[in-house]
């Protein structure tokens, strides 16, 4: 019997759940493939400001124009197909008169993609196709982990519902504050240094995606499910080899969930001022967004890390 993990499909999966997982995985894989190609095409642009002979600089500029057009062609299916769940979620949220977590994500993609298309067409200005591709690929990776975690949760206790509700409320207010902050900071940079306004605004919108925050509790609940399944497989009666009760597992799960919530919020509080000051580029904001989501998943999975005995993963999660 294989040890359960975050990516393990839950028992009794419905056809709709399987389709959702397959479609998300297909979009994520295609986004990563496009991202790698766009990053290679963006390399000549990184060399633009280095000193070189006039003829070499002209050849480099011609190469940059060609690479920008190729990046644009590659990013069209990325934006239309891979990011389709984002557009659908943002439209549904706005249709209900709410600001969901997909709204700032959609704004970030639009704010980076549309000016890049205009700059490519006019051959004037900076393009952010590399940031768009990285953001979408990393976002879908975090969303796929969140989808697997939510599907792995069979049922919630009352305390779990309270934690899920707390995470949703934090994500909602965080998104509202971040959108307002991105608008105010972007306007300030537009009046002081217009050349940096777009990059700062896009970075703040990328930072406003509460991916780590939204998967904090589901990842912990999925880890608890894996612990329970492993202990049941190891010992009859639903208890581990050391006799720990399921209530002990619940306490450890809630502690991990709170750690994830606090950690993800601390990451946003730390990184947002840096992005507002212009110290975080959009591509770096996308990387930190992925790292924070992976950190949440890794912290949750401390409950089920491989150790001797069916319940050793829970013991290892206990603080010394």
C-alpha cells in the first residue's frame, strides 16, 4: 500500500473531480512549457543595456524585436487557455458583487500582458511576457496543489470549518487592501517616475494573489487525512502504534493550519513594502509567490513525513 500524499487522489472520486484535476494538470503543464520557451526568448532583452559596438547593438535590437513577437505568440494560448480558470473565477466574483482572489490575479495578468502587446506592436517600451508566463505557471502550480488538498479533505469538524472561514475572510480583506494599495502606489509612481509605475503595479498585483493563504487550511486538513489513513493501515481501530487518539491528530492539524495562516500573512506583510518601493520585479514576485505556496504545503506535510511507526509523523510535528 502506497503512503498517502498531498497529490494522492481521495477514495470515491467523482468524474467531475477527476476532470477538474486532469484539466488543471494539463493547463499547468502547458503553462510551464510555454514559460520555459518565453524565458529563453527573453534572454536577449536582458543584454540590451550592456555596452557594445553600434553594429552589434543594432543586431541585438533586431533580435529583441523578433523574440518579443515570438513571446507574444506563445503567450496568447497561455493567457486564453491556461489562465481560463482565472478569468472564469474573476467574472463569477464580479457577477456576485464580490472581490474574489481571482480578481487581482486577472488584473495582474492584464496589467502586464496588454502593455507588453502594445510595446511589441509599436516597438517602444518594456515587455513583461516573461513575468506573465512565470506568474501563470507558478499560479497554476499553487492552484493545483490547493485543488488536490481540497479534494483530499473528506469531511470537516466544526473547528475545521472555523479555520476555513477565517482563512477565507483573511484572503478577502487582504485582496481588497492589496488592490487599493496597488492603485495608490501605482498612481504615486506614475506621477514621480512613470517608467517604473507599471512594473511596481504589476508586482503588487502579483503579490496580492493569496495562494499560500487560501491553501493554508486545506493543506493541513489533507495532511491530517493522510495521517489517519496511514495509522488505520498500520493498526486496526484507527489508532497508531503509540496509541495516540484522533483528537491528538486534530490538535496537531489545527496548530499546523494556524502556523500556515500566520506564516503566509507574515510573508505578504514583509514583501508588500519591498514591492511598493520598487525593489521587487514582477518575475521575482511570481517566484516568491510560488515559494510561499510550496512552503505552506511542506509545513503541512510535516504531519506525514516518513518515520518509523504509523503515527511517528504526528509525533515529529510536535514542538520540542
